[in-house]
C-alpha cells in the first residue's frame, strides 16, 4: 500500500518551504493530489478515472502519486501513461514556479484564462478542437498511442474523461425522456450514433417479460432497431460502411430472430452482463450466433457487445460498431457502454410495465362500456367516450342502451365521481345493476331508487349521477328520471334545440331521496342527446353556460341539413365534441345520441285474447288478416304456426287475458304476453312426449326469439325476416 498521505487543503496561501521539514503537498479539493517538479512519481496500479484539476492550479510533483491519465513533468518529458488531457482543455505543460510565490496561485480576475474551455451545452458533448487535441496527434495527423490516421471531418474520439462523463449524462437524459418502448430504444440509438459509435443494433427479448413473470420456452432475441451514420454523411466525409456487403441497411443484413442456445457462447456473454469487445474470446463465438454466419464482424476493438439487463433478468443486447477508419474503442468505453445499457434496460423494463398497466386500463374501460350498441326497433343510436387524459384512460362515466319488452329501449348515462381505477370499478357495478333492474322492466324512478341503495352498500362516499330514460316507439313517448345529472337536450326535426325540463333529483348514494319521473313526447325525427358533465362544465365555464353552448351548437348543425332532414347521428356526435376547447378536457366525457324513428300506427296490430281453448285458433285468424292487409301473404304459414304454438303455451297457464301484438318494421315481430312470471325454456322432447316441441319450432324457424320477465308477467317474442 502506498505510504503517500493526503492532507487537507490549506486555508491560507502559504509560500513554498525548503528543506527536509517541508510538509506534504496539499491535496486538490476534488481529490487529485498536487505535484511538484522536484520528485515526480506515479501511483502503481492506479486504475481510477482521473479527476479534472482546477484551471489555474500549477501541477506539482513532490513524491505524491500521479493518477493514471494525468500528465506529469519530469525534465520536460511527458509521463508514459499520459492519454487524457487535463480539464483545462489543453495538454501544454505549465512551467512550475522556481521562486517564492503563492503555493496556490489563481488567475487574475481581469485577465481571462486563454485555456479555459467553454461550457458544454446540455446535449451531446463537444469534441476537442485542434488546440485541445494537439498532444494526442503526431505531426503526421496520427493518434499518438495507436499511430492510426484520424478521420477528417468526422466525429472526433472522446479523449478526455470529462467528455465521456458529459456524453453519458446527456445520453441517459435522452433515454430517460422516453415513455414507451420505441421511444427509449430510439433515444439510445440517436444518443450513441455518431458520437459514440458509427452504428448500433438493439436486440430485445421476444416476448418481453413483464414484471415478475417467468418466461417459458427458449430465449429468443428479436432485432428491434438499427441506426447508422446516414449515407450522405458517409459520402461527404469519405467514410466507408462499417459492415459489408451491401445493402447498407443493417436490419436487412442481420438475422431478425436469434434463438439463444442454452450453454452457448451468446448465453454466457448475456449471463456475464458486462460489455465485452469483439476480440474477446467469448465474443468471437457469440457475435456470429447473434448476427448470423454471413455477416462479417469487425476485427479488433471496433465492436462492443453489451447485454441489456433489467431489474430481474437479461432482456436483450446492444451492439456498438465503429468503422475501420475511426479510432478503436478503449477500455474506458466499456464503462460508457455499460452505463448506456443499464439505463436503457431499466427504461425498457419500466416501459413494459407501463404498457401492461395501460393495456389493463384500456381493457377494463372497454369491458365496462358497451362494445357495440343494440339496434332496437324504431330508434337509431350513436355514442362517444373520451377519457380525461391519455395518462388516465379510465374513469367513472358510462352510457348504455338496453332493449326492453314491447320494442322499447332504455337509455342510460351516468357519472361516478373521479376518473381512476376505483371509479371505473364502481361504475361497472352500477352499470351491471342498472342492466339487471332494466331486465325486470321497472319504472325509471324505481331503477334509480335501487341504484341508490346499491351505491350505499358499496360505501358511504360512493356517489354518482345518473339519467335513466325509457323510449316507446309505438306510443312515441319517453319517460325520464334524473339523479343529479345534467338535463338532456332534444333536437327537433325543424332544427329547434330544447333543454328538457326534468326534475334534477339528488345524486345516487345520498340515500333517503325520492326520485320523480316525467313522461314527454318523443316525435319522429327528433334526436335526444344524453351526456355527462365533462362535455358542458370545465374550469373555464359553468355547467349552465356549457348547456346553452351545446344547445346553440345543435341548432347550428341542424340548420346545415335543412328543416326536413335531421343531421346524421355520427356527424352530429363529432360536431358536438368539436365544441370542446383546449381547457375543456377536465373530466371524462360520455355521449349517447338517440334518433327517434318510431313505429307508425298503421304498422301495429294489437289484440287481447281470453285464456280459453279457442284462443290459438282466433290468434291464427287475426294474424292472417294483418298479414293480408300489409301485403305479406307469403309469410302466412310460418306466422300462423309460430303464433299458434306461443299462444297455446300462454293460454295453458294464464289466468288473465293474453296479449298478441304484431309489428311491421324492417322485420316482422310478434309479441305474446301473459300474467305468468315463469319463463319458458327450450328442451329436447322425447319421442313419447305429447308436448315440448313448440319452442323447438320457434327456435328453428324464427330469426330471433326470446322471453322477458315483466312486473306483471312475461312476454315471449320472435322475429321473422320479411320476404
């Protein structure tokens, strides 16, 4: 162990002392020992990176060690290990003071130091100019240590540790700016080419493991991205391609997939984690396995293979390449490659985790909202959903359209407080509850009452607003109940937009509140717009100002199509969302538009049948007359058969009159209602059974069929395609 002592920096400017009693040379405040010209020496085996001395300090050698990479003076000769210039930006020797003077002299404040370098920008570090790199070249323009010719007009080698540190700092900042996987890999490529290497190939594991997942199957690396100096730059500087033969695109010359053999050379290099040169024994066999046997590998220290290790496992590899005309990589460049690989791998690991979370959020939101809207009779639907932000793509807003018995449809829109995963989960439970209650054919105010009870069971602070409406296309009426939600807007066929007067009610979750329903006209051709408060309320406007702007927007859009033609639904939704300004996206937005077409009275046939044995025969005669009136005689046989089977089942158990209704729209729909709540089930009748084949015939001949339970019984319906 070296006996040199490191002393503290003196607090006063002492003059040089002579004689054996002189104290040891003071240490630089940043750790580099000062030297005096009398006794030059070196620290044996020192491998630490040199520390830049302060500009203006005279180098001294007084028996203290000189770290590797700093130039010492002894008789006017340079130290053999001199390879890195001092941080002052020049390698020119500074003569030591021979006379008495301050031991730590500082440059004059009024006389600028000609050797002080300019501050490096916050980007890829600047390269040494001709004056700074003069000591690294010979008179013939060659590098002093290797004797190789330096490129003219191309990227200069990083000869100083300060350059490397600034480059690593700028490169890691550029890599850290990426959020997704492609941005991080691109940041690595753009940061290293051409400052650190002339070309780079990035391989990633396929598929990339996520979090604590344990990959199954063989380790496969896929070429994710390549980058190189552009061709026009090669032509201007006279550089040749680092890889031959043509084509010049690296991705076209290398294998896209590489299966890492267990126990092979590539597996050993990846397991070692540390970057290695191409001429290392392990890399000579690993690179052909990675690149393929047809691609020549640069000889010597012109390629660095750096494994990319995430938090738990190796997730890929990066290959840095330099041309034959450029200086080869040095030992310190392995540390640079290791830093780049570490930061890139950790960034990729986090990007994969972020991508999985975003995927889960998208899937959650997609399953919470209806994948497709139904196509009920007499109404057309369109919807939109916008999250509050791309970074928070889940929220508590929802919409729904639920077909009901009697060709009716329930229109629902709601908003749970917040836009987080918790809000989305509560929204999913409330939406499921609303669908279940709608299947029971409860009145709108009863549906909101049960939703309020469900919200209280979920928690005391689970609050939401909701608007529930039921549209009947036969009666052209709509029944609406509101629970603290913004009122809907009705756009009439003539272009007049009207804000419907609906009792506001209290939000769901308050408890102990009575909800009220109103019944309004829903004329054919009108459009009902249901929305959440994110569309009309923001930091820049209150809710009623936004509702008025929405009404004016709908009237303006309707004026473009004329008084006799309503605007298309999809275009209308897009125009409504265009009213949002840059500061209006504070909350999620759910939008549901319903165009009321209705069913004309001439297309409806309705009868009451007494529950007696003659009811099936009377039902067949009534159906035959209706089909003859509509000009659909070719469907008579099928309709009579199915109507007879369904009415027979209803009459067998009913105690009150049975209803029979035929609806003529794009299909022929038949509905049979009774007062028995039990739903029929399709079953396979045995050969000896006398019954049980009615629903089997309905299932085979009808386009669709179903049974819905009502508060007063049930309805069995079927549809037939019109000929």
